């Protein structure tokens, strides 16, 4: 697989936690639905990752996996456009994790910001385990397994992608320098033709001698334009360009996504942990009850008390769901005490239920026939595994343990 092809591939996953909520919808799934039409996408249920913090309560993982996939399908993830699979059904993830663990310094894992953060937040759990320390490397294996060029993440997950880049760089440095690498690379330069070969060598020299980033980018673009190079030669020249070896595992980039602005029923971030969520396929009467009982601006004790929309969780939900006219109506009515909080909530309930109706309808055939979901998972996992096997063969051959 060439670096150019890698740039067309996206990988993202989600731990199975049961039915998803509106925070997942607006923070992740709507983005996935768009990406699946722009890239070759691999979306997976990270059930191995669930074990890193839930190893003592694993009895629900299979059911939660099923519910997670149903929600993805309801939200518009299309198994015909994206590969949908379950991590544990592709055991190559575990094998690549093991091989990468042989070259990854312990200090790299200990410095991942979420390692200590999660230990503090989940201090009721025993997380002094090898699996928990190594879960960022398992994430790296997930990404590198599919040679994904892009990983959609929020700002708090960028460090994980950076670790993956460092692991790939280290692997390529250790194992990418095949015998006679420089001779092979120079032979590949000649295959580019005199003009392109001369320009590549000039740009490479400018980058290596002066650290000229623009020269590096121009040389990369030049390589992607070459039609007469094999994939192997192209990857050699990408590695040779930076003074390294052949690129076996391409370095991924973060595809930054906006943080979800979906507030919970109490104004805090929507989360199952806080029990302040509306599920993705909530029954209409449950949506109505949850919104109707939402807390509002504490200043509005009586109907005649004026309020401030920016202090009200209901208005924060309006900002996600309502049009400009409704937002203006809600804000002005709150500040002037012209409308009561119950009236303010009515159009919001209607909008949420209107959106939910489509998701419930799309989910219905999968709820009636669970085997449909299993077929999608099975087919997607087989497709993912075929890609994973190719990567693992490349990795093992580079290390010298392919035993062919």
C-alpha cells in the first residue's frame, strides 16, 4: 500500500458501552457519516479496549457491542461505504500490539497524558495492570494495522496519534533499512527519469542539510505524482527522503474534530457517568419527560422572574437543535419573562423527537432481526482481517520472522 493510498484511509473506533446518546451522535457519528463518503473508512467496536478498565465486568460487552453497532447503523453509518467490524474478531490487532511492544520504550507509555488522568478519575478501579499501561500502544496497533493516514480525534486525543507516529517512525528506523537500502533507493531515483530524479535529489539535499520543510513537502508531492515506480520503490524513496529507511508503517495524522457542544440535562457534558443523557433512540415520551424536568436558570424561581439564557442548560440544547428564529424567541422571552420555562422547552422536545424518529425507524429492522447485525459485523470483520493480514505479513517480513 502506497503512502498516497494511506492518505485516503481513515480509522476510528468506539468502546462498547451500550446504547449511545446524543453526545456521541453530534460529537462522533455525524462526522463518521460524512467521512465515509470522502475516504476509505474503517470503523470498529473496541472491545479489547473495554477490558482495560472493565475487565471485572465483561459480561455485557457482547450485548453492548450489538447495541453500539445498531446505533451506528441508525445514525447513517453505511456498511456498504465503510468497513464496520469488531476488534476482537481481528486477532492480528493483538499480535501487532505484541510486536510493537518489543520496540516501544516504557517511558513513552508512562508519559501519555490520559494514563495518569484515567487513574485519578477511575480511582475506584485497580488499573495497575499491564493492559492499562499498554492500551495507548494497542490504539497505535489499531491505527497502524490499516495503515490509516487519518484518525479523527478531539484535541484531548492528539497525544495518542502522536505516540502512534513515534512508534511507526521507530519501527521504520529499526526495520526499514534493508540490506543495500541506499543502493536500492538510488536505483529507484534513476527510474524517475532525469528531470524528476534531479529535482528529488535537490529537494532531499535541501531538507537534510537545512531542515527545509517546504522542500520536504515538495519532494513528497513529487513522489506521489510518479507513475513508473513500484510501491516498494516509492516507499523506499519516502524513507530515503528523510534519512530513514523504507516506510513499512506510514505515520498517521490527526483529523481534528470539533469538541461536541452537546450539553447534558444538567448543563454539564452529556455522559452516562453523570446520568444526564438522552439516548440516541429514546422513546418520545422519555425525551419529553427528560427535557420537561430539566433544570433551568436558577434565577427564574417564578414565572415573572427574568432569566439569562446563557445560564440555562435548556438554552444550550436550543443552540444545538433550534433555528435562529426560535433561538431569538427563547432568549428574548427568557430575559423579559415573556415566556415560561415549560413553553421554552416545547419546541426543543419537538425537534429532538423529530430527529429521533428517523433513527428509530432505521434501527427497527436490526432490532427485529439481530442476525442482520451479526452478518454486517461478520462481513466487515472478514474484510478488515484481510487487510490486517497483509500488514502483519509486511511487519513480520521486515522484522525477519515471516518464516516463508
